[in-house]
């Protein structure tokens, strides 16, 4: 069950409630019976590994741009080496 935090608009008291998703939100303050609102907090996100930041080094051999047209890739590709025996 998620924990929701509420804050009273009149007296300013903050409190938490364990509620099911299907339950109605709390409407009145347990202290003064004033109206309350649900407090929304930002979610903490942790990016682990490489490749999430601009400052990360790219692997050698990785493509530089996915939006690069096919013609440009063909032009920049090295020509195959041919062996000549004399």
C-alpha cells in the first residue's frame, strides 16, 4: 500500500496515511476538520552505468549519429583493402 502525505490548508499540520489505490483521498484534517490537499514529492531517479550523460565517453566503433542518412554512411565507409601479389 502506498503512503500518501497530506497537509491541512487551515492549520498547516502535515500527516501521512497508508491507503489503497482504490480508496478516496482524505478530505478533512484530523486536528481541525479543515480542508486538506495531497502533497506531491519529486521522485528520486538514479541513473547507473555509462551512457546517460553528455560527458560520458562513447565506445570506440559506436555510431556517431542514428539520424545520419544511409548515403553519408556509404561515403564515409573505408574502401576494402585489396591484396596485390606481384
